[in-house]
């Protein structure tokens, strides 16, 4: 595979996969890139990252040579645009090529910056699919294992919750991530076994669909225990919720407990059967916000009368109309933080649909 870059001919010898570490979509997309690398006989390296680690990731990118850099399930972090472009320019100067496959919202400025890079970068942004689906369609469209990974990723990323295997993988990922965070382990190292298994044999490599158990008994036990504890935590957290009607929409804020993801809590509060506090049943909120003790915000919607991405932009975030993330910042008093969040939402109507 010979490519030209910056006036000289270079041969791509390896693939560096950079993907989101927090969900099945990111890990699944990286698994598809792994299969693509093997199909081309190229060395494969991976860095599973989050938005807060762009500086570290693109410092590594800048040192690459003769590498195909494939980024999946990560939108452009506008705060680090200059750093990202600088790192990519150095890599391209060393004979690298770039493929960026994503489904998040991109600004025109960021799109132009990527497309202006040398060596013909490929940027595919499509909001109708998850990142694993885009990677499947672009890289491995005839590979059955990649098709299955993309299907599972779609179920989790669009919060359909229709596939047992998708729910199981999402919970396994949470178990592994929370363990790594608690013990201060490298996240990529912690997730490599799961990623590798998916890449080698698909979902069937880790999950037995007939018995509905993980093939790794320890992981299966950990996930079952995690599910029990998670349910208890979410029920306790819901008791301390804050509600307010804003622009005719019910907004609910809940402080998310440690060891529970925004997706988990968002799914829980979207089910009327779970919304019973002190014997009283509550309605499903139009807009739901999960506020972490560290000040991060997760947005989910209970109806199509709100846009999560527009609400998240009020808190330096973004995402999709149905799911987004942002940052409130450090706080001490949960009720005071809720009042402040409600005030910000009151001052703006762009997150409300007619």
C-alpha cells in the first residue's frame, strides 16, 4: 500500500486506532478497525481515549510515521482544535494518512480544518448512524463479524435496549471501566482483552446467547453483581431529584451515583415503572440531567419535545438531540446547583422543540 505525502512516497506500515473508551460504540468501532488492519496485513495499535485526553493523544499522533491513523467515535474538541491540527500536520509530514469516522456534531470550522490537511484526509460524519456502523460501511462492508458488532453498537448508542447481547456488553464495559478507574489502571490496557475478543470472533466470542451468560465466569459474576448494586443506587439517587417546569417542559436533575453511567440512569428514569418515590408515581421528564459529584452533566430525553445537544451547549457540551454531555463545574450544594442549571435553561429556548 503506497501513498504519497508531502512531496515524497511512503508506504503505510501500520494502523493506529483512536476511539472513544466510554461505550460499546467506541470499543466496537476500534474492533472493526482491528479487523481491517489484519485484513490488510498491517500492524495494529490502539489508544482508547476520552475528550479530556486529546492533548496526550495528539502528542502521540505527532510522533507517528508511515501510519494510517483512524479516529472513530470522537468528535472534534473545539478547545483543542489547534493542538489536534498541529499533531496531525506533523504526522502527515512523516508519511501518515488520516481517516476520521464520527457521528457527533461538527462545526464548519472544524470540518474545514481537517479537510485542509495534506495527504487527502478522509472525514465521514453522519448523524444517522453510530460510529461502528460508519466504520463497518467504510472499512469492512462485507465482513459478517463487523456487521454484527455494528448492529450491537447501534442498539446501545441509540439506546434501543432491544438486544440482550448489547445490554450485556454495555454492562461489561462499565464493570471494566469502573474497575480501571478505581484502581488507577490504564484504560486502554484494561479494555484490550474485550476489544480483542470482539475483533477475533465477534459478540459470540464473549457472550453465550443461549445461556445469556458471559463465557468468562468471573466477568459474568461481576456483571450480575454490578446490575444488582446499580439498581439499588439508582433507586436511592432518584429520591433526591429536583424537578422544574421550564418553557412548558418538565426538567429533572438527579445526582448520579458512583458506578452508574448516564445511559444507565437515563434508561432507568425513562421507564414509568421505576418512577415511584415514597409511594408516589412521577411522570417521565421531558429532559433529564444526570449531575456527577465532579460536575459533569449527562443529558437524556424522555420525549421528543426537547433537544439534548442544544441544552448541552449551554454547559460547554454537545452530542445528539437524544443524548449529550456537558460540564457544570465544581459544586458543594446539589439544590443550589440544580437552581443554577434551571436558570440557564430558562434563559434559552433553543433546546425546546415546538
